[in-house]
C-alpha cells in the first residue's frame, strides 16, 4: 500500500510534537498538555504506523514501549574507564576547604595566584550509565559495571523518554555519561501501583531505577518513570570543549538533559564559593523533586584536569562533598550476632521499623563489642539511627535509656557453628574460628565469589547459596563448578530454565580476568584496586602463591630509600614495587595463600578456570615519561594516557628534561616546540601506535 503524502506529513508532525512534549515533561518539568491529550497524540501516531508499516522507524516515540525479552545482558568493554569520584566524608565547610587546598597544592599555586575555577554540580542518587552516540544517533547504552566492563542495556534505555534517540547535530562520536534516576513523586505513584496490584513496594527510588535498567524485559523498564541527567563524557570524535561547563552547555544544546539547567548552572571560584554552593543546595535539598546525597566539585578547565590526572579509580580533580547522614529515633527490640564472611562477629540491633533516608530500617549495626560498650546500648533503649546513601544503617547513640534488665554479652561460641570465638589481638574484632566449617562464613564466601565485581555469576543469590550450603552441596567456591542442572532443579524456586541459566552462568565464569579472580578469593584487606595491583605485578596465580613477601618488603624499602636520595640529586624516581600494599596487608595475603585449605581450593580453581594472562609489571628502568600534545585520529588523549599507563609508563602534563617522549598529534602547540628546544624525542601518531603495538 502506497503511503499518502498527508499521512507521511502527519506522522512527522506527531513525532516532533510528542518529542517536544517528552522534553517539556521529563526534562523541563513544564508540561504543556494533559496526560489524556498526550495519549491521544500517541495513539494517533501508533495507528498510522500500524496502517503504514514503512513509516515506523526505530527513532519513533512509539518505540519507547520496549521490545522483545532477551536471554541475558551482554558485557560491554568501555572505551575509556568509567571512574568513581572520591567522597569527602567531612560534611562541614572544611570539606570544601580541604579539596580546594589540595588542588592548589597539586597545581603548585601560591597565595598570590588567583582562585581555581570549579564546575559545581548536584550528586544524584541514581544509576550510572554511558550513552554512545554515533553520527548523532543513539547506538549503545551500557551500565558502569566495574568501571571497565559494563552491560549492554540499550533496549531498556531506549524506553526512557528524556533520552533522545537522535542529537540535534550529527557528531561522529560522543559518549555521554550520567545518572538514571526517578522523581520522588513518580516513585510514590509507582509504589501505589505496586501495592494496588498486591506486589511488594520498592525500597527507594535508586533501587527501583537500578532494577529497571538491568531488566531482561524492556517492557518492564518502559513502565518505570525513569529520567536521565548528563554530567560527564567518555570517547569523543568531532566535538571539542575546553571546560566542564562548556561541555554541559554543548550537550544540552544537542538535546541531552542536564540538571541543573544552563540558567541555574554555576561556576565557583575558590573555597568560599564552594562552601556557599554546598550550603545553598543544602537549604533547598528537600524541595528538589529528586534525591541527592551531596554536591560535586570539578576543576572546570579540562587542561588542568589532565594535568592533575588520576589516582587508582578516582580523578584527582573532582570530589563528591556529601551532606550529613539522615537520622531518626526508634527502640531496640533485640541485639543479635551476625557472622560475616571472614568470621567477624558483629552485634546488630533489631529495631522497631523506622523510615530513615528514604528507606524503612529494621536493623542497624553496632560494629563491635567496644563500640557497643562505648555507646552503652541495651535492649529497650530509644536510640538514634543514622543512614547515609547505601551505607548500612548504624546506631549513633542512646537518646533515652530503657529498663536495662539484662546486659548484652558477646558469645564465647559462634552462634552459627558453635566453634570457639577469639578476640583478635590489637583489633576490636571478635572472630569465629570455624573457617569454612562455619556455614555463615561459607555462605559469605560464596556470595562474595559470585559477585558482579568478582566472578560475576548472575543468579547465584543469597537464598540459593543458603540452600546449597544447608544441603551440603557446596563446601567451597571450587564445588560450584561441579553443579549440574538436575541438582539445581531439585532446589526450591529453581525451575528447569533457571537451573540451565545458572549452569550457563557458572560455565561462563570459567573465563575471567586475573584481577577479578584474586578479588573473588576474598583475601582479607584485598579490594578491587589491590587485586589489580597484584595481578599486574605477579601476572599469574602461581607467582602470587609463591611470592617471597619478606624479599618484596625489603625491595620496597630499598626503593623508597633510593628515591629519597634521587630526590636530593634531582633525578627521576624509581617505581616502588607493589605501591599501596603495606606490611600488614602483605602478611594477610601470605597467610591466606599458604593456609592449607585455601591453598587446596585455589589449586582446584586454577585447574578449572581460564584466567586472562597479565603481563608482569614493567621494571623501573623500563618505565618512560610521555607528554601528549595535539589531537590523535585513532584515539582520544585520555585513551592514549590509559594505554601508556597500562604498560607501565607515566604521562606528564608538561615537557622537561626528564621527558622521554612527546607524542605530537594534529595541531600540536607549544609543547612540541619546547620538546624540539630540549632535544626530546618526538613521536608522530604512526610511530606512537607502533610503540604501543610493541608494548
């Protein structure tokens, strides 16, 4: 059937009108028509597209209702890592002062130098997302994941009406990063619908948003009132800007939502302006339609951002300045013991339910025996409960004493396995001595091992782990790889499809990166960053297991002493091996790796798994200092820096006699001239790529 010109014209008009109303409602919070009028326009467009199927295109507003259910979320490797921002826990004015002082110190600014300029933003309590636009069209959306690898959630994100399918310009490549969140009013209406349908309400807007983004069925996502606000960028091509505020203005002009709007956006100059912004947002925080848990300060100049660089997973040029935790009072009903993954016994207060920071709280940690005694908490006391963001609620102190008829005492035996408990010398911790004989420790170990940032075994949750341990089907992580679908189908709430999916997830986890495996082992004190340091340094599990820790400690100390002498002589410092891993952590790693049971489980796992090899860290003599100038065609400057640092080199912001190479792209400026004056080796893009290829 041929399409009448008037039908084609009407479809174009309806699409433009609906997208305009989407923006007015979801971005500007200024709806111009009623919901019923919007529905009338939407239904008219839908009917025309059904009648003339060739008019239906992927960027039509009707396509935001969701597509087919998928089997799984596909991993996506970020072109540039999605880094987290350091949190300033000092919620007073001094938190802003500390950040500004640190930035000035690292930029070597004196009292006579002008104040640093900062972009100041809101810190949304939402879900981080990366939107990739190619030639102006939304090509992919991915979750943050572990910062390096996320999940493809494009089908779900396409249902969010504040996110444009197409930008106002055909930019070759633009990755925009931001937060997906819900307005509080939308969240309340969502929960009203949940309760009316006899379903359990959601805990808070952030959890509801996170669950929606990672749905396998995009139609479920489409029913959630999600919104988006941009705050950062990843890979770029064909677009440039010099400051953070210029970036925000530019992408807003391209049709992407940014909060606050341009008219409300501020630039702070120095600590005094940061403090004023923090206070002003605090005063109107409750009046905002969405949840925030702080504000963010970013050095505005992208040039200065590059100069300041990064430390571990965090940029030096930004900080999240939180607000004080929210507090309420309630009564302690009982004090119980919770046994953690490492055997630590934690006293937990069971509370009369109280709503704190957007969540109904029924349990709060008392941390350890010393804290419980210091706060003098008894059953029946009215206590102050504090919660900040996703942090576990804690009992701050006693507001009013209860009858106090029975004093709580720490048990002498583990309440789970009856093994003796010991107070760790020099620590406040009391631990169960049962190890993996203790079901609580076994469960905690398995849940940690299967976590998203560890082996990423989706579907192996707490309730399933409880059954596997209680039925003695799994005694340690290596036993997971013996499970079959028939065994899993015999468990509660596990149908044939669920069992097959979990077996497939376990099989998929056999191939993973070394640092994920090291983190999954649950070595006390070894988080994700330490796991990466260990993976880069040792390159294999066998090398880590056989490490000569006393020699490594001696090498570290020798390198530090040598660097002190080199600093006096004005020479380049040596790389310090395993920087960031101190003597106590070294001792913890050594004990864990050499404990007979752990050693046996690790040996079994290394036979079952295929671990991606990691090159051992480059020697101090091999590391070179690079300076990047101009623009490269094949990658961004940040990507070039990341690739150099990944193979053991350093990237500096300015050229000096200590510089080994200057990489000069198109439109290279004064740094190239200085390199020539100083006789520093210069690489063009082709030579640089060859250098990277050789590693």
